[in-house]
């Protein structure tokens, strides 16, 4: 049974508010109208209703309503509470398959500093997509139902813990997320619901971890350091803990039950047994993976532990062609602790593999295969859309080309991946092109991108090409850019073709470089988990840069949300043969006015985090954001490729 709280308790159950406000000024031919209805679904379960920290009215009036533009182009409207929503809402009309998205959030998650783990503060979320017809006189009603989107936990203490001959005098279970936010269950919280706010990013597996501490009736202490389990928004996880004594060996069982999917797992914890143990999602890459095993050292030789792996072949692995790797045992001091791991390499992306554990008993001559066969699927090797930069279009402007073809290129619900500052350099009637398609000078496909630094009207503008979208021009002061595109892969390198020609700096403004210096071309690549609410961008391009405000600039070398980063800088010289390139700190001198294929290592600083976005930025003048460089600087780039291998560089 569910109880639904509606945002308007008038004649209808919809948010048909009586306000007559309009929030845009487009002409009727260019816009359409909607009315918005949202409800919040709360359970009729007395426990939930009695323990919610917020009243029904507070839930409804603190709800945040956000309407996002089609094709991930940013937020269109934002309201807090039903009383602030215009009726109707006017929006620019959509075309083709484009749709708006409305999100409704309520409860703890909308607070400025939400409590991530709590007993009585659930969060709610609902979403809907919709189109807007131009010139419609009858507004369409968009309905959104927001439901609990926490990971909900419930712990029950069973036999052997609070009852039975071998019971505990005191005990507790701690459940925590990866950031350390936790709830502690004691006998008083037996059966109580806990609420964890879970990140919206579905590309990253998220975990909760439990641990148990207790004192037996005989005074002995018992602890279990806990196990992690994957959690999702809107699901309840019921943990039933029992404790028994069997053959003198203490066992501890955990039952995890997700209420929506009826998934049931039982895990028995005992003193070290021998077999394969779980690999985390972040340990499985496109070309390699780390696998684990537990080995009982009272029975098996720690110097003879191996993993064998081969393609699964639809459940029929050919073990005669399997690859074997030695496992490395973890030591505490000079002694092995029974946990082993190994790196399996040479994997093909998006492929199923079978692997098994090979050991020898202490003093035995023959091998033994234990714990059957385990499976893993190598990660996807995502590629760069329009990597050869051959697809171009005049759909944005007849003054310049954009590097996408709206008729054929649709990537992750977007019609473009690359953008440049051409929109800014050609504003106010000017025709300065800072990024062009060059069909006469290329190495991959039919064209390259040529980046040209210029003096545009009253400002220096660096030739540029980047993943993201150009924002707006701020008069003659500068402009705004949204960097990044959605991406969940983990490549080791960015490979591409480049040539660069430059001269002495002839434009300086902020003194980052002098007129005695040669200009510097730069290509940088970054993977990260940039939160658009923090970096002021959009879901699609989360990092917002305003060239008139240095506080918005991001240093990816020190940025905390950057997972991996690589950088190539080419500095000009009086002679072409003396140009120097700095590739992540390695310097080479060569004639960079000719084509070179280069690889930039992505230097990883976080191996246990999956990225949500990728940024690739090419600039003919490194200090272009500060309006400094040479108007003779030209950079050509072509044939971009992401490399996936096991040569992972870490910081």
C-alpha cells in the first residue's frame, strides 16, 4: 500500500497553480506550454510515517523541480515548491526526437548539506521526459511521481545473537558507504529502516559494507570485518544475521534481500576457506583484470598458487589453451595471510572469460583445481565519436563548420561531441574562424581540424577544439565554455596525429608569457567525476569555464574530481627542427611543423573510481584563456584514438 502526497490539494490532484506568471518571452510560434503535476509516494507502513523527520507539507513545499533542455544542453527552469511554479510554464518548442526532462527531488537530498546516512530522513526522486509543441493553446499536463530513492537498509538479529545457548551479551552491526557515512544497529535498532543517499551516476557500482562486533556470553569477543554488497537507489536491503557453532568452528551468515527484485544471496563466513573471491567492478578493465583467491595455508602451499584463464566461449572454455599467471600472496610481516591476487592480461574488450584457481597441497606433487570456474566480463573499450574529424556540418552557422553530422551522428542522446570557439569568434558580425576543416592537409580520413589563433576585434582568441559545447560571448571581454562529454571507460592513453607551427608571442595581457617567448600549443586529456552542481556545468558537460573569471579555471593536475590526466605541450623555436614537446614531463626536440603521431599517457591518481566524463582540449595557444599568444600559431590534429592496454601509469 502506498500513500501519495500531491503538491496541490485543490479540486484536482495536479499542480494546476492559480498563478498567472509567465517565465519566458518567446513568441507563441516558437514556444509551447505545459502544466506540471508532481506527487510524492510514501509508504503506509507506520514505521516510515512515524519516523519521517519532515511533515507532508514540508516535503511538498521543499521539493526541487528542475527542467532540463533537450540533448543535455543544460537546465531550462528550476523551482522550489509548488507555490513557485508558474501556470502554465512556457518553453521553447522541441523538434524531431528532442525531449525535455523534468526531475523532482524532495526530502533530505535537496538540503544544502544533506545527511547521507540517517534513520528518519528519506529522499525522493522522480523523472519524466516530454516534448513541447509550438503554438499550442491547450497546455499539456506532465505528471511526475517521486519515490524513495535511497538505498534502504534493515537489519534483523536472528538465532545465536540475541537468543540461543551461544548468545551475545552485547553486539552491533555497522553499515557504511565507501565515504564512511554509517549507521550502527544495536538491539534497539533491530528491524529499523536506515536511509543512505546514493549517487545518481548509474555508471558506477556503489557499495555498502557491513561489519559485526560482539561479546559472547562466555566473555570472548567476536568480530567480522564485513563484506560489501552492491546497492541501487530505490531498493531495500534486508540483512538477517545469525550465529551458530558447528563442529567447533564459528560461522556467521548474512542474507541480503532486495525487495524490488527478489534477489536473495546467502554468504557463509568461516575461518579462511580456499577458493576464488570477488573482484570489484573497478578492478576489471578492458584489457586486464585483477582476480583474487583465499587459500587455507594449513592445507595448501603458499608458493604454488596460480590462476588460469581463457575465453568463456559461451560456457565451453578451452582450458588446453588457457593462460596461467602466478598469484601474489599478501603478507603480514614475513607470514602469508591467506589472501592472494593476480593480474590477467591481454583481454579483449567486452568479452566473457573463465578463470580458475590452481594450487598444491602442502608436500603434494600433483596440482589441484579448486572452487570450480569463475566468470568475468572485460570492460567496454569506448571509442571517440568522429575521431578522424571528417564529419562536418554548417547546421550551426553558414560562417563556419562544426565537427558533427546531425544526420548521422547521434552519441548518447546528443548530436555532437566536439565543439570549438567559432561561435564566439564569429559573433557580432565578424568572420574570424579559429577552427576549420582542412581537406588538403590530413593523415586520417578526408580532413583534419586546423586551429588558428587570431586577434578578433578587440581580443586575442586561441584556436581551439574540445569535447563539450561553447556557451556565450561576454561582449569583447571573453566567453563561456562547458567542457566534457559522458564517458565511463578507462583507457591508458590518447593517441592522435598532430603538427604545429607558431612564432613569437605578439599578444599579452595577463603576463603569463612575454613577447620574447615563442607560443605554446597544448593538448590535454582528463577523466573525472565532475559534479555539475559543483563545477557549474551541465549533466552532459559538467565543467563550466568563464574566461573572464579565473576562479572558474580548473587545474586538472590538482583537481580532486580528476581521476586521470595527461598533457602535451609543444613550444616553438626560431628553427622548425628545434621545436620542443613536453609529454607528461618527457621532453623531445624535433620538427613539430611536420605530422607526428603521439601518445599521451593518462596518469591515474584514482584506480578504484570509475569516471563519468572525459575532457579532450586542443589549443593552438596554451595561454589563450588569458588572451595571450601568437597570431601566427596554427595546430592541426587528426585521427584520435583511445588506447586500452595494461600499461597503466599511476601518480
